[in-house]
C-alpha cells in the first residue's frame, strides 16, 4: 500500500527472483493525472517531489533508495544483479539532457549513464533479459532514422549497435541478439514537435544483430492515440515470445486496443 501523502506512479518492476520490487512515488501535493501529452509536459516543468523505493515482497518492508525534486521514472532492477537499479529522468525527450541513470540498491553510487549530445533524444531504455547490458533508442533533431545503442552499467561505455527506421519501443530476446521495434510517427513526447515531424512507419521490425540484418515482419497499424485517458495503451510495445517464434504487441487497428501475435518467420 502506498503511504498516505504519496501516489504510486508508472511501472513497478521486480527483481529476477520476484522477491522484491522497485517503484516510484510522487508526493500527493505535486501529483495530477497524466491523461494526455500536455499534462506529461506539465509534470516535467512542475519538478515534482519523487522518491524511488524498494519493497521486500515477503515482509512488505520498504526503503527509500532516492528522493529528489524532479520527475523520476522507469525503475528497473538489473536482471540477476539486484545491487543495481536503473531509472530515468522523465520528461520531453528533447528537454531532458541525461535520461538514463544507475544507482546501487542501497542508495549509493549514483551515476549518469549518458549525457545527451546536442539535439539528441534518448528513450525507452531496457535491460537485456540476461542482464548483460542496457539497450536504448537514440534519435537526433531533424532526422527520421534512429539508432540502437547499448550501455554498460559498470564501465558506462555507450556502444552504437545499428541504425533503424523510426521505432519508438524496443525489446530483445534473452541474450540481446534479436531486437523487435514498433515503427512510429512524429513523437508526442518532445517540446519542439516541428523539428521531429516524420512520416509514420506502421511496421514491426526485427533486427538480427549477429547477422547485421533487419526486416519488417508485420503491420501493427496502431493509431498511437490517447485512449480513455491512457497515453500508452495503444502503443505496440512489442516483445518476443519465449521461443522467439512470435512477437506479442498491442494495437487499436480494429477500434479498441487489443493484443496480437505476429509470426517472426524465417530470415
């Protein structure tokens, strides 16, 4: 239960053993529902008082890892390495100058994963499921294509892996050798929309990093619209099935948001 005076926000993520969880709480005095993209921008400028917490799922014991004035989001335990937690400085991608951060579970060793280049936006960071690296999307003002990068949480080395069509969300298979992304249009989560205006890509794309190939496997045809006060329910957010034969994704192509499976198929 979230304590009185605070509001639970965003995704709360467990460790690999599902024995504990990290999450974000926003002080109730600073909270308002994020029911559209204008309010997303407003929350960034409000610099809400946030805290990142960890909860023992056996005992219910909770501890604050980090607390500050500034919008925090996307907390994630490093798979199989509970001592490291990743999180982000949330907000319009072209206003945040350093999105990705790491901290030890006990609140020590706070470190920045990457300071953005001029005109660069970074987004949708996730852990490779085997815990070997973090992967994220990078794109530049005025450019349509995007880049896939990896980030080492110990050395903080950033490595550019490959270019890609304009995909918003990525996910990998267990060892990070295959990635899937959802083609998108002009982003709503930037302040300078005119400099990020692009033609919509309606496809799901699979990237084979070992072979150096990418291909479209299906259309998702999602509208990406806000639906009943939810900003992300129509976003495809694709991910592989455990056997890597299919991709699970969301779409509102038939009216209401629903889940679909697309075959990966032979390369």
